[in-house]
C-alpha cells in the first residue's frame, strides 16, 4: 500500500490505489525538523453507459436485467423493493467487465417488483420494474362498478410516495370494472393525457400507470386518479413528494480574523430538499489557487465555524456545502477574500501637545508592529479621574497620529488612551502616565516674522502683496496693524487673522502703499511688535538734460542728469543709443552704464548724430528716453565720397513649388499633416483644395504658411476625409499647383 522512495535530498511517500480512507494530514519528521501536508482523495465520478430497462415477462420465462458502467472494477448489489437480493437456484448475478446482470429463471408472480442496482462507493442507483404477465380467465358479471385496487382507494384515503429528484417514478394502479372503465389522472385542475414524454400515462388492461422520468421539484403535489363507467365511479388520491439535495447555504461571510484563524458564519439553505439538513461541509483555498481543502470530514451541524492553521498575510476564500440524507448541495457563493491578520501593537509615545478650557490635543507615533493588515485608524478614549468608564472621543477612526478631543469638562483631570484599529480589531492601548487638567495654558505672544520680511519687502506696481505672518500665544492674542502709526484703510488693505497667523493682502499694489507697517500681538499685559518695510516700485522716468558736450575726431562726449522720478528705487544704470540724422535708425551704444556721462566713438565722418538715454532700475528701462538737445556733427577731412552706381536687381518671379505633396495613408482617428514648399515674389496667395473644392473655414483643417513652407493639418481624419488634396499658389506673374492622394485606413 505504502512505498517510500529516496532521490538525493528528496524523500517521497507513494500511496498505491488511493481511497477516500487515505484522506488526512501526513507528517514527516527528521532530526532537523518536521513538515506537514494535507491529502484530499476525491471520489471518481461513475458514468452509466447503459441503464436498466423495464421488463414484462410471462410465467416460467427468464427475466434478465442488464446495465453497463464506465469502471470495470466497480462492484455493486441488486435490490428488490429496497431489499438486497441473495443468489439462489433461480436467481444469479454476474459481473463481466463493465456489464452487470441479474438473471431470474422460471419467473413467478411474486417476482413482480422494482429492481435496483447500486454501485459500491457511489451515490448512484439504477432502477427498473419487472411486470408479471399472468394469463387467466375471469368470469365476471356483465356489469361491475369500476374499482381502483389500492389501499388509498376511496374518497377519504390518500397515500404518500417519496421519490429522489432525478430518479424514475412509476405508480401502477390496478383497476377493474365492466364495461372497461375510463381512467383519468389529475394534478389539481390539470388533466394528464400524454402517453409519451417525461410525464406520461401508460394504459393496459386492468392497469393504469403514472410515470415520471427524472423527477423534479415541480412534480410535487396531490394527484388524483378517477375511473368511471356507466355503472359508477371510483377515485384515489396520492401525494408525490420529491426529495433532493438541499440548496446551497446562504450569505457566507467572514466575521472575525486573527493571526492564523478566521470565523465564518452562514445561514441555512432556503430549501432543504424535502429532508432535514444534517450538517455542513466547509472548504477553503488560497486566492488564485484552484485547490480546495476540506476543513471537516464529519458533517458540521452548526452555522458558524472557525478555520485555523492559516498563514498571516495570505488571502483566502471559504465555501460551504449543505448535506441531507439525499446528498450534498451545490457550493454556496464563495466568501469574499479575506486575510488572517492580528491586531497591531499599541501606539507609541502618547503625549499632550496643547490644552484649552474645553479641548486637549494629543499626538503619538505609529505602533512598532503593524503586520499585514495595516492600520485603518486610531480610536481615542478618555476617562475622568476616579472613574472606570472610558468614553470614545472620536466617532470615526482617525487616520493621522494626532487628534483634538473637544467638549471636555473645564477643570477636570482627564486620562487618555489610544488604540490602533485594523480588520483584526483593536490593539492594546497606549496610556498616558499622568492625567491632564483641562485648563487654558497662558503662552506669551510671539511674532515669528519670516526671513524675507526682516529686510525691505519690494513689489512692483500692479502686483499682489500677500504677507502671511505666523504668531503664537494663548489665549488667542489681539492682533493690531498700523502704518506709520495710523490705522490701515480697509478699502486699500485687507487683513485676515486666524488663531495662528495674520495675513496682509493688497490686490493691486500702488506707490502709495509703500511705508513702514507695524504688527502688534497682545495678550493682557504681554505684547510683541514687528515692523515690516514695504516698498512698491515701478519703472523710472527718462534721463534729464541729455547734452552733447564735446565733439573731436570721430568721438563725442555725452552728459545727462538722473531722472526726476527714480521709480521709488535706485537707478541701476543707463542705456545709450545713437541715430544718424539721415536715417534716424537707433542703435544701442552702451547698456547698464552706471555713470551720467559717456564717450561715444567710431562715429562716421560727415554724419550728424542724435543721442538718447534710457534710465534703468530693477523694474527695467524707462518707458521714454531723454533725447539730446543738440547733435554731434563729424567734420569731413577733404575726402569726397562718390556713390557707386548699380542697377537694382529684379527678384520678381512666378510661384514655383520646391517640394511637392506626397501621397499618404493614415489611420482613422490620428491627426496628420500635408507639407510642401513654394517660392515666388511677390508673396503668392495659397489656396488648399480637396477633390477640386476649396477648403474654407472648416475647424477640421488648419492651414499654415511659414517662410514658404506650407502645411495643412487634418484633425482626426475619418474615411470621409480621404481623397485628392491640391495646393495652389497664385501671384501677379502666374500660378502653380501640386496635389497628392490621402487614404484613410480604419484600424
């Protein structure tokens, strides 16, 4: 049965011809440790290749029941009306290969019965009926009232027949009467007339049979047989009850998990199959695996079960089956995936951050051990000194490591504790060593002036001014803003103050907003003051009194005065430009010149020059320059310049395409572009056409012309946009055109 095999470091246990009795947990132990594994032996399904057929046999003839199953090794037993048949001189049973036979020689009336073959080890049965055909001569009166020969015959008698769902039901009702009576079967008000099909009526002389092939739950109910002839009428009522495996259990769910366990509960099935539910079978598997492992081998009678020996941090699923005397139900809906996890350790370093007359702010650090379940949040509880009742401070879990408990009784001594919560439950609490007295703590006011405000704060005219200045102090201090000792005008400056900071806001700064602003934070007789210098600057005015002081050779000395308006900030330099009086085109000579004078060299002999000066500060150059009142004329030294005569070149030409359009195939929905290049003077007019029709203001097309490069952008083309595209260029000297084919392919 069991063999052991060793292959290097591998040790193998081999079980020959495994059966369900081999199911269980196997353990291997060595001097270095041990390991375990579960073995589940699943029952092999048996297939019926040929069922048993009903037989009708005369006296002294031979009756042979034969069936064929898929497994040659399967044995079984034969039953007669539910009682096992023993071999005798007349009755023999054979088993050859997959064929099982029951042979009855010299058939007698007492052999008429229901015969069943039951394979060993399988919840399966095959049934058929042996009908004994007896030939006899009865002498009856010429007229006889109809009679149903059943124990349940008569109006006040009923009989109950129980059949397993899927099995065949055959109910034979012997009848008599002269003349032959008419037989009618009813279920409620429904009359059965079919002689073929799953539910049918079979009529023979003196016998009416009601047959159901593969009984179903809907076949349950009260049935009535009525026989009538001219002499009278007889009735009989029977109740057919179809029993089946139960429905699956309802609402399978996980209620609680631990480090290596989980509690699962469910509700009984809505339909028990007509037989009491005897218990349940539970299976589990790892999520993503196909292998289910049985949790119990004996039926479990409760509707709650604890699954153990699981691995923390691994996702599992559980399913449940209901069991009754007929068999096992279909599986219930699998539970939602769950993970065995344990609660975290307690939070660390619980301390008080702030206290007021009605609140207390706590902070802490996350637990040292969190585990696979993570943290859903924290629960804060408090109790008064001398009381054992802990009150929850937060109705919903807090995610961050800090919380302000509110509505606390003033003057009371309160103890706090904090628990971490995850799917596994609450952790052990972190408890403060000493209770906290709920009373406002007086804190001296202090302005925490940002570093950039400790020097002059500069903004340009038109920009926003938004100063956020934090402060501290308890109780909430009184905050006062002034400018040059006077209160601020709320129409020009907005002030917003909270418990921890104050904000000075100017939507559009002007020069008049410059000055010294004083911030005062005061609590009772304690006070802190800060001064902020704000300067609003703009571009300066032009340089003043620009004058050419001296001209020598090819040089000129230029002087000027600083601008009358420096833009409320220092002048950082000057930009000097010159212009020939003939062309008056201005060229920059110097930039960022810091002095109010400069020497301009390399002037051209015979030309007369004007000069202008822009002043510059941190906002940029002045809007207008200061222009020199006089000019600098560079005297000729006897040389005569004779201009060269030249003929102006005519650059006019008709349009000519340098780069043609190229045929393209694009995918529908992806934007594309057609490109070409053209030359011509004067600049030609460009027209795009699609299938010889001009493309006008269509948002699908975007036409661009950049220094002779022509582009037609087509946004998300569709098959409708396919066709021949033409680009035409026209000026006074002529015209030219190129075209291409665009195909749009649907992916």
